[in-house]
C-alpha cells in the first residue's frame, strides 16, 4: 500500500523509480519511500546547518552541535545493519586515492610539527578566514552533514 | 634580488610552498575524480572507493571516524 507521498513520487518520475528499483533490487514503492525520506533528510540538514553555523568554532556550543549529529548518525549507521555489499572498486582503482591521502597527510604533518602558525599553516588554519564567516561555516556544515547522510545510506 | 642572470620577485616562503602544495593536492584530487567519472582506467570516483571501504566492518569504522574527526576539527575544535 503506497502512502500519498510515495504515490506522488512514483507518479512524478515513474521511469526513474523503476530504473532505481531495477538497479538496487527493491520495489518501486521502496524507492519512492526512500526518495521521500531523503527529502526530509535534506530539509533537516538544511535547518540544522543554518542553526549550527551560528556557533563559532572554538566554543563549547560548537562542540555540542558537532557531537549531536555525529553521535546520531553513528548510532543510525550501527543500527541499520546494512547487508554486506560486494566491493565495487578494484584495488588498483583505490591506489590513486590512497596515494593522495598519504600525500595529504605527509603535507599536513610537517606544518603541524613546525608549529601550525602563519608561516607554516595546516589546512585548517588556511581555511580559518573562510570558516570565520557565517556563509563559509554554512557551506562547511552542509558539506559535512551531506557526506554523513550519504554514508548512512551506504 | 637584482643581479646578473638572477630573477626579481618575492622570496619563496614556507607559507607559499605549503599553499602551493595544498592547491596541487586539491587539483590532483579533482583530476582523479573527473577521470574516474569519465571511466578512464584505473581511476574511480571517490564515492566508489568509499563504498568499497564501507563493505568491511573495519573500513566502516575508519570512514566514520574520519568523518567525525573532520567535522570536529574544522567546525568545532
């Protein structure tokens, strides 16, 4: 039995619902329900990011507003018990990203060890002027929560 | 610095070198992502790599810990 929202989603884009259903091995109703849930997630993330960005970094409220969604999404990910998926990426496809991650760590570490000052800044210090502004923080929050939402759905 | 065969300009500082390094890494990540999305071997989009990591229990915890650390480090500290 489809809810009115699910019916509307399938009616709006039936081809996409059927294509997604075929891709993921689930029914069109499940795909529609997933779409409706994602819509609610989007709204929740937008509202939470707008409020959380009001908190300046290096303050207690900023720590709390990071830990709240962090704990919630971690708990949700642990609770979901998603069935194990087949790895979709060959090992040699991982290599470029692994090399870049190592290079990033190797580039960040000397700056941190040299004192993380204006002469030897880490990435977070370089981004400080951006994250000190509300629009910059809002973008940071949207990106971080968006990635968190994506991880929960995997 | 002015002299025979020398270049005139600002001295290269550690700050500039670090900045160029981060910009280069960002550009390389962007290039790998674009090549991965275009289907060029052996490149894969970062989402595929993360999905592969999330397929194992250890990988899940590593990815989630990294996500939490990034949020804490950049948005709270």
